[in-house]
C-alpha cells in the first residue's frame, strides 16, 4: 500500500511546521520548549553519543541475526493517539493517556510517548524482526536521568511454531528465553562481561510476562529498558497469519544506555551544543569516557507551600523548567506559565533561559519534606530546586530572579499557598 511504502522509505523527519504542533486546539499542551527540540534528531547525528550507541546496538543485532532486523530511523514523532495507545492495548483510563503525562497536539494526535506507537503498523508490513529508533516526549519529573524528550529503540521479533517446537518449549517460555538472551547479550557486548545487571518483573499493557532490565550505575540501579512477550491479540490483529506466531518486544532508553557506556552523569548533556561535550564522541568509538568540564557550583532553592487539588508534580516541573504553554503565548486558553515571563524580562536573559523560567538551568526538582496538618488536614510540601549551568557560573541575582518567578508562578498558576 502507499502507507507501507511511505513507512519503508521514511526520510529524516524535519521539525513539523510550528502551526502543526502548537495548534491552539483546546486539548493542546505542547510547549515552545518542547517544540524547539523537534527535528533535532540526535539519533541521526553520526558522532553524537545517542547515534553512536544506536549504531552499536544495530551492529549487535545484525551480527547475531544477519539480515533479520529491519531498521527504521525516520518515523515521524507526531502520531495518532490510536497508534500510541489503542493499538498497544493501553486501557482508556490508563494514567499515561492523561495530559499530565502526554503531550497532545489535539484530542486525537500526540507526540509519541514511546516507540511502541509503531509496533502495530510495522507488524502489518510483515517483517519478522525490526528495530525502530526515534525521539519520544513525556511530561515527566526532572532529574539527572529524566528529560521530557529522550530517545527510545523498539525491537520486535516474531517466531514461527517450528522454532519453539525444535527447542522443546511452549511458545511463551521460548519467546521469554530468547528475549532475555538477546538483551543480556546486548548488555555484555556493550558494557563487557562484568556489568552488574538484574531483571525486575514489570507490567506493560502490551506484553505478558513483562520485565525491566536495570544496570548498577553511579551507586544506583538504573532502569534501562522494558520488554516482554507480546500480547497475542496484537500479533493476531496485525501480523500476516499472526495467530500461529509468537513475538517478543522491547523498548530501551538510549540516553540511559549511553550514560552507562560513556559515563555521562547528567541527561541534559545530550542536548548541550557545547563543543567540549560533542568533541569527546565519534562514530564507532565505544571506548570514549566522558570527562567533566563543568566545575560550576550548584545553587539550591527551597520552597514550601500548602498543596491544592490542582497541584501535580509534573505541572510544577514543567513550570520550573519554564515551558510556557504554547497557546498561551498566542493568548489562547492554555494559561499555564505565560504570565510569568514577560517579554520585557526575557530580552536580557541568556538563550538557555529564554525558553521560560529555569530552562536547562534546572538540574533537579525534589520533594524534600511533606506533612499533613493534624487539625486542618492540609498538606504542605517542600520542594528543593537545584540550579546549575554546564557552561558558566550563575549569579545570585540571576537565580534569585528566576526563583521569584517560580514562586509567582507556583502561587498564581498552580493555585497553591506559599508558606
Ligand atoms: C516503555 O516506554 C515501553 N514502551 C517499553 C516496552 C516496549 C515494554 C516493548 C515492552 C515491550 P518505559 O516507560 O519504562 O517503557 O520506558 C522505557 C525506557 O525509556 C526506560 O526503561 C528508560 O530507560 C527510558 N525512559 C523512560 N522515561 C525516561 C525519561 N523521562 N528520560 C529518559 N529516559 C527515559
Ligand atoms: Mg519503566
């Protein structure tokens, strides 16, 4: 079909026109900050660590199963809510559908929140194996390992009955064994035999059983991927003669794997255009270890307030990062943060701040204290915001001005009462 041919030949996705993403639709919650990341395609810049690790994983699967996995790098991040959610069996009331978690272009169209959005359409093309890499978008908390735009690689492999029969196993057992072997092999190939890994039972609507793989990194267990045996109805509904087949699927976080491989301590560095970062990586070089160049000190600001029913941590994070509601800038309904940043205030700020209040200067937002008043039953939260620049020292005046705006925004937009 024409659609299949278009998928097979997808070119590098350019940023869509602004008006197609910041639509002014009542359901639209995409911000300027998020729009500014579209079309960057770190996974397609040959010397960027995200592309280097992508290529290393492609090479691993190619060496293991020559010719089996077809790769797709150019599928567009704006997808239907149907493919992002319904086609992978995400229940109608699942939290991931909420506008608190997902960026909506309009009620039926989203910025994909995972590469699983492409499972069904690629199964329909009939490939027994495929790998899909792309940028994905989520309203999420902020810290060294979470960013609202990141890159995933989806992998799917379909098996025929003769394969599990030959192994003397049932289809689900066989697929689970093959899946874990493939991913453990990948981890050993990327990180060496001594890497500390563990499997954790998980839940995804589209796989059963489901697992997550964690790697011990910088003193903590870091989740790097989710996977499992594909729910049979997805194969039945999409793959040619799917009902006789069995499949596994995984979705891995490329930033997380690149952080482990190259010893990159903070996810924001991937978006830094700084030569001191970029020149440390080269296509095909898996031995590079990141050498830190930021000796700039962090600056902490604490903020306590009585929470309101409107309050969510994701709203706070978005506000702190300074992601102005798009429509807002154009005077429409999505009144979130715009009031905070007046054009006049923005003109003398650096580029990294211009996108809103804190931008990438916000390293982390953490809840450090919470209590409920015994008499009034009101809950008070105290959040600590860590500000730090990778490029320069921040001045007290600058941070105080940012923090003042954050406080104004928190009380004005999130309807909480500052203490
Ligand atoms: C998923 O997205 C599933 N679609 C994965 C999957 C595919 C499961 C196929 C089964 C079958 P999850 O939300 O856990 O799962 O994300 C997968 C990986 O993306 C995580 O393990 C992590 O490595 C990475 N990740 C998730 N959120 C972020 C974030 N905010 N910043 C950076 N990486 C992230
Ligand atoms: Mg997970």
